[in-house]
């Protein structure tokens, strides 16, 4: 079996991995790097095209985050005979998110924000969705290629990350011996507000393991109960002083989990039930998908509806925005890292100098994003300047800034427990910065010297 990372391995972007299993080509996820656009954001599909014994017969999409789905239309264009496998919930999300991405790419080109043509169009997407095949959890489906010499069975297991997210097991016979490969993709072993934790098989031969939080020492020292209590207290304090609490979120997953927390706070009387909660954009459509799939996907409470949390649309006009932000109110807005020029970035620039307001970060903030710069400035003390957008320039930080560890990823101790419980012969570490993957490699080798651990570079060919 041959493994090649077609996308990033030293980062949490452009997840895309190629397996050549006795003549069958399987791609695990097809993402883009969201920090760039155009061809530079894509995985390197030439690594497959450039070899006569490689082809893509099947693609397996584990969940609908952009760094796992953004290059799927290009992959289908490059390998037009492949079949694409996912859960029904992921299919619904993809059919909403990819057309929105196509429109955004067109708008950025029209506005002069990029020089690159869109990677795909809405018309192209409408002809591709017929090859999306959906499968239930823990049911076998076939991913044998046309020229494959071994029959390959796949099976989904809930990953606990976002709606519809899965890890995938591949089973086949190699050199007369049964073999199993398990790809965790993005995983969370612990329950969140809506989604329960991952449930994986008890063993595997090869484990392809994410490493997102493996370099985050603080993540393993916190627990959800403590962070929830801190968040509830922070929101209450801002509301009591009549301020605006901006909660930057990833539009899918973290947004819905945050709304569930706010609903709980109102029901418990922590904050007044009539405090307005503002949301915007595609967040509402995704909330609808969460609600429509609440009885067919893993949930902690299948009766909970995201739309039961009363929400108002954030006004478009600047004057109306000023009125809305005159607190007390809560704004749940994308993006989680406050990328320019998203709504969370624009509102962040409005509230950052107001001591009654707060920016409450509830997700991962990559280095040198606006959210990370804001956090660094706040740690240096009130009044420290931060640049959230070049057009605005430096601003003094007077609002409350705090970070809460509600990540949809497992901390590094939980990742090590995955290795412990599944007892693989080989581990391939992906989806993590260099220090994170090196930390995981060293700890796995210390605890299990019999396990062979790989830390592949992008494009490196591994014989597994």
C-alpha cells in the first residue's frame, strides 16, 4: 500500500491524502488552503497524474469543512470517472457550501481582491453532485477500483467533530493477509454541546491520525465544564454592564455549538431571555441543516433545534449596525480567526476600543491571523495596539478579550489514547504543525517502541 499526502501535512490546511491499494486509488478528503486562493491553494494532483500506475477511483470526504472539501470539484474534473463517498449530512452541507464558495470566488475576482479565476463554477457543481454517494454509519460500502486486484470495503464511524463528520476504515487483503487502515480525519473524542464524541473501532493495522492540537499544552489541562463556566460568567459580566459580546466562530460547527450554549444560559437564567442574539449569512442556512438532520445523525439531544435559539439578522446598514451594537447584545459572527474582511473582523474593529464590550474567542486561532494578533495584544495589557485590518491601522485594545477552549479537535492526550486503544502497527501523523507532529511521534515512540511512526512531508511516498 502506497500513501502520499497531496496537500499540507505541516499545517491544518488542504487535507488530501492518496492511497494506492493494489491498483485501486483512493483519495481521503480534498481540501484547499483557506489562507490562499487560486491554484496555490490546491493539493498537488500532479503527484497522481505523473505516475502511470496511479489513478483516483474513489474519493472519501470525511466532513464539510473547507480545508477538506474545497478542491473536490477540481479533483472530479481531474479524474472524471471517480465516485465520491460521504454521509448524507455532509452531502447536504457540501451542496450548500461549495456553490457559496463558487460565488465568493467570483465576487473576489470582480472586486479586485484576487487575480485568480474561480477554481470552479456553480454550473460545474450542478453536473457533479450525481456522483456523490451517501452511506450510513458502520455499514460497509465498496471502494474497489476498476483495475484493483483486491476488493476494498469501507466503513464510516462518527468522528465527533461537526455535523456528519466521520473517520473511515478500509479493509482489504494484501499478500494473502487481511489489512485494516483507519483515517481519523478531524476528531473529537469528547462530547460538545450538540454532537457526541467519536466512536471508533477497537483496532487497526495502520492509523492515519490528525495532530491539530498536539502542540497545545494548555488544551490538555482544561475541560469543557470549566470552560463552559468561564464562558457563561464572561458573557454575563458583559451583559450586566450593557456591552456587546462578539463571539467569532467558524460558520459550521462552532457557530451552532455556541448558540446551544447561549440557549442554555437563557434557559438557566444566567442572562435575560430577551437579550438579542445576532447572526448573519450562511450560518442560518447551516442551522436549518442541523435541525433537519437532528434525528438521523448522532446528537446529545435530538429534540434541540438551533433555530429555537431566538436570533436576529445583523443589519446591513452602518447606522442600523451601530444601533444593534449599542448593547447589551451577543453577536455570533464568522470567521473564527477574524480573517479580513469578514463580519467578525468588521465588528471587532468597532468594539475593540470600548471597555464595556468583549471579544470572546471560542476556536483555534492560527498564528498571525487577526484573532491571534488580538489575543497577543490583550495579553500585553489594556491599551496595547493591534492591527485587525490594514485599512483601519493600529487600534488600542480596551475591550475584554478572552479565549475559551471549545475546540472540535481532540487534545493531545486524547489523541494518544486513540493510539493506545486501536493498537496499530503503523501510525501516519497528518494535519498538524511540525512541532505538533514531532511531539506526537516522540510520545508514541516512548510509550510504544514497537509502533512504526511516520511524519510525512507533502508529496513524500510512503510504503505502508
